C-alpha cells in the first residue's frame, strides 16, 4: 500500500518551518549542543509521519481521497510547527497534534496488520499497542539526533548510532537520559528543604532544575577560586575585555608593536555610536574610547596584510605568519565593556586590568595538536598549532576550573541523590543505571555541555559584534579563521555569554 510520502506532501509548509529552525531559540533541542550536520526537526517529523501513514487514494474513492488527503496535509502543517509540539503535555492530549499524529499512524498500522484500529485518539492503549508493532526507525549515522528524537516524539522505537563520540553523547542526552529519569523531582537540598505541597515534575523538569542548581553552585565556587582574575571597573561588572593582536613592524627604522585590528567600532547602534581611537605617543600606540557617529579610523589589517600606525609601513601577511610561527604575536588590551544601569558602557584599557589578565597562569594546557591542514582552518598559518593556543591564559584558567567543578558537582549530586532516596546500586549511567550514581553522572553530562558552550565563546577567536553589542562565538561557520581583534568574556557577568547563560540554554533544552 502506497504511503502519503509517495504521493504528495505540503512541501511549502515543511520548508518554511525547517528554515525557521535555523534561528534557534531557548528550549529548542538543537540548542543543547552544537552539531554541524544537524537536520531540521520539522522535516524529519514530516518524513516519518508521511512514511507510515497510508495515502487515502489506496482505500477511498477518488473524491473522498482528495478531501482526506487535504485533511492529513492540514495535520502535517500543524505537526511541523515547533510551537505546536514544544509543549509535550498539550501536544499529546487527545486533541493535541502529537496525539492526532499517533492516532493516524496507528490506523495505518492496523490496516497493514489486519488488526482492529483504535476507535479514536482517546484510545491510547490500543494506539500504543499498535505503535509497538511499527517498523523500528534505524539511523546508523544519527549525528545530532534529529531522526531518533522525532521518532520518539511520534511514539516509535528508534535505534541510533554514530562513530563520533560527541554525536553519541548528544543522542543520549536528548533521547535516553531524559526518558530514564522522567518524573523524578530534583535531588538538590534547596528543593528538598521546601514544603513539597502539590509540586509535580513531569518529564525531565526535575533533572533540569538540578542542572540549574548545581550549575549555580559551580559558578559561585569558581568565583571563590578565580574571581580575583575578573576585576570590576568603576563599580561596574565587566562584560568583556576586547583585545587586539600585535606584531612587530617589519620596517627596520620602526619596529614598533603594531596592533592588528579589523574594525575600531565598539557599538554601531543608532544614536549610541562608540569607537576606539588609536593614538601614537612616543613611538607606541595607545587606545582611548570616544562616543559619536563619526566613523573611526579604518582597521589596520585585511586580506592583503596590515599597516603600522606608527610609521605607516605596509605589513605583509607573510611577515605576520612568520612572526606567529616564531611565537612572537602579542596582544594588547584595546577596550573594556561593562554593564551599566542604562546598558553597555565602554572604557579605555587600564594597566591594572591588563596586568591581571597577563598574570593568569593555567596549571594545565590542552597541548593536543590541531590538524596541519583542514578545510576552513587558517589559524595554523599564524602559529596557533595546538588547542591551547586558541585560548588566553585567563580563559584556560577558567575552563580548567569549571572542568574540575563538573567532577566535584557530580559527587555532590551523588550524595544529595542518596539523601533524596535514590538507590545506591552502584550501576553507572552507561550500563543502564537508574540510581544515585547514574543520576549524578546524568547531571554531569549536562554540566559538561554547559562547559562546551562556555568554551565556544571563551576563546581568542570570538569576535565582539558591534551591531548587537555582544560576543559572537567562534563557530559562526564551520571553520577556525584567524581573528585579529577578539573578545574575552567574563563568565561571572550577567550579560553576553556568561556561565549561567550557558546553564540556562542547556536546562531549557532539557525541559
């Protein structure tokens, strides 16, 4: 019997909703962790549904079949809309779009098996019995988990695998772990100290609350250990420090430390223009900040090389590359961004802030080698040959501190889970455990995802975006291009790319 997908689909609606997913938002599964080859959830949902539902032309007269096909198209158009399915409690009700979709799939399965179909979407027991007989969905290259996730949403069995361990972990975090601990209340002591009353935690809401709680604990513990590296300025919390890479001018008569800056703009918002003004004083470049709409001086580096602000000499890219490979590229603090009462404030660099940053000494460095050649990887040409080279010393201190705290948080979750009544069976998450040990490891998985989000923006290849006055992460595209003027975020701020912001992104996706 031909399926709906073999005859026709409402492609315009499916394409529109698939395109919308490119602009992901809080709570969308794609925001749990970056994956390059992620397929749109909407298209996978549509394909799975249409591959299992019979085309009405197979069992109805032509005119009735047209009307029934249009009804199914209407259901499909609602099914691919994220707003229709993002609240599972509503979507799975009898009149909810997922409830209706499962009912239609079950009717087609009953027809194929020669069994009694469900009487209505309310006949959930019969629907479930039929769905268990559906062909399993097999995805051997599951990647970001789109197909198995949507199969699960439609009530189907799914088997997924991948060679990449990151993909495997994303799949488990999206599909296996939330289901395993569904309905459990949080184990953290703050929740347990409250009068429980009628509190109910459906699905993974309790797990998400624990991710928030232990993420907040990690932040405060990290602040105690490394907060001295993140100074305030004029009573305001620093959001980001903006740096410019430097190279020695190749002019033998000059030799000045030449800053390489793509753009001196700090804010391009209408009526709120702010930019850096470089000034040459006694053979050195100093920076100050001005406000206004007047365009700043042009950047000092481009595709054909740079220019020295002290003597005006051209700086060939070959010279920059040679200096970089010799370990002689430097960095100068160019501006500081703080959170003011009325928005962002911009400040000229201070010697104290620059000295504190340079005084950070990481006790560990990821000295693993970057590939010598890879499509889109350009940083190796400038001497950035290891993963450690992609971070400033202060960023490495922060990342190693938070990494240590993931392990410490996991131990705290374990002890709190025991006190909350979870079994001490000793079975780990990887072996199907459901007790305290497995639950602690589950929370640790999501906290590790938080750390990944922090690393994606807490590196020396992240730009300051003057249009939105925020930090853009390193992966604006599938590449590691060289960035000359970069931003260093403050993980303890309450603004762009801070640690708790990463926690919230992960918790909302989990919910």
